[in-house]
């Protein structure tokens, strides 16, 4: 459209013509931006809708008979949790779309409900009275009179004891002007759900910290006369996992602010429904520097493989010193801005295994030398960074130089291909990375802190056998990150998660750091 020719009959001034043209161009740009937003929103909703349809087909379709009965139970509960998580994400997208100005709201799919079972009468009731902020009519100033109440009941728990919370909302009315008033309903993670925050926390801690499958929790509840089906528990797990995901993302952001990190990975079996078997995935673990004064953080990241690209994707543009094992996937990082630190415990372990196998005197000598280095670290525990750096410079560096020279000399007299040769070669191959910790007082000597975080999960795998899907693995990684970080900070996970789930529905995102399980600075 040529604005100049269109407006020529009206003889506008050049200033007016320029203003109109800029205004029209601005409006056209806004329309293009809005159209792009609509396309992106619709694409995301379409993606979630297709994912939900796929999960429902898996849930209600024929299961592979190659799975055992216990494996099918675990698959069913994981799939149900995934469906609930997908529904929650889809609801979030629809709600975000509804809040956008002048954007049409997509039709919301009705959620199928099997009907809510009444809570057992024999459970004790703990009542919470929610009075309005004022009992004076806001219209005419007259005193309000109570005319009734609304009561909702949520199932809650203290360990080994179920009880019912009664939330009572008295309703007041003003006779002269017929105004009604009542306290607003308490926000909940799961709208209309019967689970109180404490019960949701119990389920999550039991599943992800104690590694108990949901069918065991179902049995525990049944012993108290409470019916909690696995499908209900799985629904809670999926929706609670979505609610907690922002905390995990923020925890990862804070972790990447550290100058020194630990990293490690452990294999996890993931169900492959198409083949009726399992395939290997990996749980990556990242830990903040145990020598730092900041609150400790552990973040798990579930990925379908072990390639170095997954580490690079998680760390993004992070720069610093990374303590790792010899896995080749890390090497690309060390060709950039990341400094390599090698785990001294891994080097020592090679000689320890050799000595335990055949009592090798060479291995015994190596262990003695490693013990001297660790004794210095034990003596420096709790000291300042400056003091630790001084001790390492004066004592550790001479011992490391002597150990390096001894390894080189010993290797010349050891035949190739043997276990002793392999143990020595492992240390010599990465020696600069092994010895680098002694150059200052801030680098850790080994990777034990992150290995200690992984160990409980490796043991727990014997209970839950496999991850039912990549979504389930990612959800487990997020929740285990929060629970393990709480443990590292001396925070009781059950108490923290209960309090967090109570606050989270109405908590502003700008204050999300206050909900993280990190000990407050003294």
C-alpha cells in the first residue's frame, strides 16, 4: 500500500504523512510478532497433544507379554505418571494462552475422572479454620453474621499414620446489603485432589529417596485401611514432578555459577516398549565444589546416552575447572575454556585393587605415597583456602613430584600388558590433571563428593529395576536433585518438601530461590 498516494487528495503535511507511515508500519510489525507468538503457542500445544495421545495409546493399548508381571506394574505406574505430567503441561500452555491479550483460547480437553472415593471415616480429623481477613462488610461497614460454611477434606500423613485435614471456610453475610464473604480457598498443587502436601511429599520421598515402587506404597496405605491405587499415586507423581521442575532448573543455574564442579555418570536401564526390553540410558551427576563455602548443590541430568554432547548441553557456556574420570566424552570440553582435574581416588583405586588381588609390593608402595597426600588433605580440612594452598605448596607438591618420578622409574622395569603396567600408565597418562589440585587451595583432590551422591541411586536401582521412559528418567533426576541437595545441606527432605508444596502454588517466581533446599548463610 502506498500511503503517500492514498493520502495525496487530503493534502497532508510531510510531518503528518511521516507520522502516519511510521504508525502503520509499527502496527504491522506488532501484528507479525503476534502472529509468530500464536504459531509458536499452537505448535507447542499441538506437540503436547500428540505426546499425550501417544502416551494414552501406550497406556490403554496391548502391553508386550515379554515383560514380567512386576515389570508391567512398574511400566504402568510410570506411564500413568507421564500422562499426568503431560496433561499438566498442556494445562499450563492453555492457561498461558488464555492470559495473552486477544489470543483465542484453545478448546480444553475434558479430563476423565473415575470419581473420588470418600475418605475413611475412622481417620482422625485435623481442622484448619480459615476466617476472612475481616468480619465487617466492605460495602456498608456493618458486622457480618455467619450463615454457613464450605468444607473440603484432603488426605494427609505423618510417617506411619494417615489422617484427614478438614479445611473449613465459614461464610458470612451482611443482612442490610446481603453481601457474602468467605476466606479464599487454599491453593493446591493438584486442583481438586484429595492429597495434602504432606501426603504428596511422602510419596515423592518414598519413591525417589527411599526407592520404593508405588505398588509398595499402595500396600502400606492398605494396611492402614486407606485405598491409594497405583494409578492415583502415579498421577500425583507426574503432576508434582511438573510443579517442582522450575526449582530443579534454578538449582542447575546456581550450580553453573560455581568455578569448580564435579561430574560423573551411571548407567540406568530404560524400558523400550517397542521391543519389550530395556535399553541403556545414563544419569549424569554434577556436584558443586565441596571445598567452597557456598551451600552444596547436586544436580542430576537424565540423558539417553553417554556422549560428551550431553555434558556440553548441560554446562552450556560454563567455564571453570571440572573434576572427572577418564571418560573420553569430557575431552572436548578441555580443548576449550574448561580446566581438567583428574580424580586421585581413581588412580589410587587401580593400585588398591592390584594389592588386594596379589599383595603386590609395588602397589603397596604406591598406596603409601597416596596415603601421605591424603593425610595432608585431612589435616587441612576446615582450614581457609589460603592455608590449604600454603600446605599444598610446601608439602603436597614435593610429594607429587617424587611420586611422579617414582612412577616413571618403576614403569621402565615393568613388562607391558600387565595389571601393574596398566595401573602406572593410568596415572602417568593424566598426570598434569592429577597434580593440578595442588596448585591452589580451591581445587578438590578427587571426585568422591559426586560419587557419594550417585551411590544411593546405584543401590536403589535394585528396587526399581529401570526407568519407564525418558520423561520418567528426567522427572526422577529433577526430584532426586532436590532431595539430595536437601540432604547435603542438613535439611530433612520430608519436612522441606511438605513446606515447599504448601507454598509453591501461590509463590512468586521472582522469589523461587527462597524455596530451594539450601542452608541459609549464617
